[in-house]
C-alpha cells in the first residue's frame, strides 16, 4: 500500500514501477498519485490475511473455497480439473475432467497400437530428451575448457540520445580473457513505447570493448547470481568475436514470463552472473592464434 493507505496487488505494484521505469518518470499510486516506490510502499498484513480467507471460485467445478486453499484444490483435489490420459506418452491426445480419466483409459486404443503407430509420439519425446541432454552435456564439456570465467554483474538503466529516449540496460566494463567487455540489454526489441504492450521481454548482447588481432570464439550464458534473484532459464550461446565484428547478436533473455520482466524493470539494477568459456592453443613457434575445439 502507498503512504495514504491505497492498496494494490504485488503484480500491479511491479507493473506500476516497471511502467515508470520505461517512461522515465516517478512511479505514483494509481489512486492518489502520491509517489510510490519499494522503500515507501509497505505490505498490509491484515488485508493479506483477510483476502486469503475470502471465498474464490474454482475454475473447474465452480465451487467456492478460501483463497489460501484454492490452489491445492485445483491442482490435486478437484474432480473436474483437466488431466491427460496416462498413455499420452505414446500419442493419446485425450484431455478431460479428472474423474473421466479411468473410464477413458479403460477403453483407450493406444495401448493396443503397434510400435510403428506410436513412433511419432516417441520421436517427439526423444527430441525433448535429446535437447535436455545436450544442455546437460554442454555444461560439463564447457567445465573442461582451458579458460573459464564467471563475473557477477549489474545492469543499470540508461536512456538513448534519440528524440524519443528509449530505455536500455548496460553493465560496467568487466575483464575476461584479458579483454574488456560489457553486457547490454533492451526491452521489447527497442519497441518505440513498450508501455503500450502488456507483453514484455528483454534481449541482450555481449560486446567486446578492446581491440583483438585474432578471433575470439566464446561460449557464454547468463545465470542467477549470488546477489540477485533473477528467474532465468539458462541457455548457452556461441559467437566468434573479431575486430570487425565485436558485438554478438541480440538474444532473448530467457525469462519465464512478462511478470518476471516487470519485476526486473521495477528494480534499481539487475544483478546476475555471467559465464564465459574459451578453449584455444597458441603455437609458440610463430605466436599465431590457432583455434581449437569450441
């Protein structure tokens, strides 16, 4: 609640702070327009407790339950909740009320299909498993590389010099492999006015700030660091940095949803850990750079 006692939910609060960040304005309470921030706002515990005990309707069976028990009811107890057939792994597309599941499974035709008939479903499962395994293997491969660095960084908000000032984020310079780097991020792919969109995302790039006389092939990824709580789903990327091509392409910052993006925008700075890997050999006879296996 604001200092005048007006209430809003946590999601709306972070949205208000994020919109103010995007507009380069002070965040204000939607009711009384007094300035509001994470330090001036406070939780109203009495209202939180009262709201948790108010009745809410189950989205499946339309019965009412206290809000503090509704999630458990919808996920594990409601007989009308939507469930899948236990043979979905071999291609059964059935989805329906949970109480109808046993009857459907008793007559499901998929257990009696031939191996050739269920191959498409198995290929999909194999593809997902392979992708998960590839990420797992890549992490261990990278840990065996000749050079590994981790930097705990902060991205701070800045504005472009254009007529319509666009928000972007950038870290201070940091050192990795005897070179200077920065990480830069932008909102909604530099959309002219991100406040007009209810969907928000961030993309980022790695920029080499020092000159190099030989290619620098790097693997890199963003992780949740010890000084931040970013809910990021790590993805490994690779780019060959050269003197002429010193900026990686913008890549999606893998956040789970718009709410997490708003939460990051509402913060004063975005803290994270940045990992980079390099594997190369130097021919000491002629001092030329010879790329190895990346």
